[in-house]
C-alpha cells in the first residue's frame, strides 16, 4: 500500500477486510442470483442483492421523487414554450 493512499483507499480496504464474513447476505445465494440473470433476455441494469440493499435503493428513490416534486416547476420552466404544445 502506498502511504499517500492510506487515509482514503487504505481505510476502505481495512473496512472491507474487517467486515468480511460478517455480511448479512449469503455469498452463495448472491452468486446464484448473478448466474441466473446471465440467462435472462433482458437482465437488469442494476441488481440489488439483499434486503438491506433493496431498502437503501428504495430510500434513494423516495428522496429523488421528493426532490423532483419540489423542484418540478423550476426544472420545467427552462423549456421552450412550444415543448408543451404537443
């Protein structure tokens, strides 16, 4: 490890090593899920594995929806007038 990276990448490496084998998910089941999507005609662009991951993504979606709703009129105010005429 390069000493200059100990505070950034080194910290992340240490955290990953310390959590190894204590994850809530089952790595064998995760591997099965990954293999399963390889045979799908339209596999997901993003695959959440584990209830904890699904919960985080759902929270992010709610936050983005709330922010979009709050700022929708400002966001769409930058369109040309004829965009909404169709």
